[in-house]
C-alpha cells in the first residue's frame, strides 16, 4: 500500500516537472520570436529611411541636371545628403539611432523643399530676364533677394547636418587581460589575475567628419563606481567629464579599429565594469563586462 502511494506521488511530481518544462520552453520561444520581430521591424524602418534619403538625393540630381549652370548650393546640399546616407548605412539598428535619423530626415525634407522651390523660382526669373531687358535691374534685385534666401536656407540645412558630423564608435568591448613580459596579452575573467583592462572599438566611417588627428575620451567605471586610469576631468560648456584616458588616432574617413589599455592602482575589484566612449561631451558608445 505504501509503495503504491509512493509511486503515485512520484508520477504526480514528474507530471508537474514536465508541465513546468513545457511552459518554460513556450515562454522562451515567445520571447525569442518577439525579440526577432522587433529587430526585423527596426531593420525595415531603417531601410525605409534609407529609401527616403535616396529619393531625396534623386530629386537633387534631377534639379541639378535641369540647370545649364550648376547651382553650387544644390550641389553642396546633395553632397551632405550623401554623407548622411553613408552614415546611416553603418549606424547601429536600434530605436535611439533610428529616431535620430528620422528627425534629421524630417528636417532635411523641409530644407530641401525650400531649396528646390527657390531654385525653380530662380530658373523662371532667369528666363524672364533673358526676354525682358527693360526690367533687368528690377529682376536682378529680385534674384539677389532669392539668392540671399537660399543662403539662409542652406545655413539652416548645414546646422541640421552638423549634428551628424561627429565620430561614432561601434562594437565597443571591454575585458580584463594578463600581460606577459613579451608584450602578449591574454584575456581573463578573474579580477585578481588581470593586469590591465583592454577596451577595443571601431571608429565608424563618417564622410561628414574631416580627416586628420582625432581624439575620443574613454571612461572605465569599476564596481565601486570609481573612474579608473587617469581619472582626470575635462569641461565642455556646462558639462564636466571624468575620463580614464584620451584615445588619440589619425582618422582617414574609413572604419578604424582601436584598442586601448587602462590600469588600476590596486587589484581590480570583482563585479560589473562599465565602459563609455565620449566625443567631447557626447556619449557615442557604452558597454559593460564582468570580472569574477
């Protein structure tokens, strides 16, 4: 009798375990599918923004080709649009990045409408000037007014694009490493064994940024919220930044892989480390890792 009761209890427990296992699998599958759908949606939206920017570039190409004399303002605006397209191609596919580019596109759309409208007006007025010699002086004055308006619109467009004219980083990774006397470094997750922290990232190509010597501020924060490395301060307008080191490099308008090392005065602490990369006061990338 007692054996039967024991057997029945074992079957009930086994049944409950199976149900819990199936429920966990179902929840995990739903979570995976949901995450995959969100990523697919973001990718599709990024492609839509890319299509809109390409369509905008095509409109500029058409406007430029219709002019016998090249319009410098249109050509420069077209080049800035191409720079934004190149930047979008290598940008991270996330909500924050996509929202920023959508805002830039909306602003650029308004500026383009104004530029093309002014360009059409100039073409009409120029045609009229060719057949109305008596009103040449008046028409030239109107053209000057329109040209000034174009310059104002172009400056506004330049201010919008300026927000995209900063260096960004991707694939930011941090880890503890053991440094051999030969100079070779070996990754380690053990805090007590680590000699340094290695930070590696890729400086993304951005044709809107001038080639030459550039620098980024790297901040490494340990589990006790201390800034490692130099722990020095720099002030930008009303913002003060504590940084671990300054990464200096020669930028040639192409993707550039960079690795830097940070040391600690004492042994590294166990726990979570946060790595931030700043372009002056702007946070352009963040990551974290754990050492045991």
